[in-house]
């Protein structure tokens, strides 16, 4: 994260904060994508369905 280093070196705290927020959002988005693809098969369960 060169942008974060540059922001801290020039003491641009607003830019540093925005960089951290964008980085965190990106990580969370990727984590949610990975979790969603793992749980796709579990969306429809067999609870409450009569046996054939």
C-alpha cells in the first residue's frame, strides 16, 4: 500500500483514513464472496420435507 505510506509521510491523515477504509472494504468484500460461494449448496435444506 504505497498510497498509505505516502499519506502518512506527508501527514495527510484524511487520505490515510480513506485508504484504510477502502482497503478494509475490499478485504470484507472478498471474504463475503468466498463465504457466499461455500454456502450456496446449503440454501435449500431437507427440513420439513416428507420422505419419499
